[in-house]
């Protein structure tokens, strides 16, 4: 909320880029889910999970938009620094969530057990988001693309009942 002007500028970009990023995210999610489902795991989203999908995207979008506005524009020479900063922000968020799980003793340790896979997914997703950001120049489109991919990954991996 302290950087409202940056967020407002990020949301003011062309809706054409946001629509294209949303469509690309949905297509990529469906293609990856179908490939994983047909090859070696049951990764297809069920009807109940598709019903939760828009709400999870809406919950993830503000964080990813804040991350994009904090990272700033993509510059050619500083791609690795941008990726390292984004991954360190996500590591801090993951650490806070894991600390809550460990302190509250609720037994939900799946996030800890899947830490390597989450790290690998975050690396691939963040790289794809950088490509979307460099092509569109829109932080909102990039955040929506990332929220779609992260929501799909979370719905496939974590047991939502």
C-alpha cells in the first residue's frame, strides 16, 4: 500500500497484454497438466479444483503484482540479479509459512517435504514470468500469468478438499 502509485501504474497498462498473458497462462497450464496426466501422474484438475482455481488466482495475484513492482523493469544485464531477488523474496515467504507450520504444530509438513520441487517450480515460473514481462512490459500481465501457473501448480500438488 505504501507504493500505491507504482501499483496503479502497473495496473494502468493495456488490457490487451493482460488478456494475452491470461490466455497464455491457461493454455500452458492445460498443456502441462495434460502432459503430466498422460505420462506419469494424475495431474489433471478435477471439477472441484477448477472451481477453486479463480479464487486461488485472485489470492495470489496481489503478492505477485507487489513482487513485480518491487523488481522493476527487466534489463538485459541484470536478469540474474532480478531472478535472485525474486527467489529470495519467495524463500522468505516460504520460510514464514514453514515457521508457522512448525510453531503451531499442525502437522501440515507437505510444504517442507516438497521444498525442492517448489524451488524448482519457482525457478522455472519466475523465468517464464520474466519472459512475459520483457515481451509485454506489463507488470499486471506478468503477475496474472504467474498467478495462473502458481494456482495450477498448487491445485495439482496440494490436497484441497
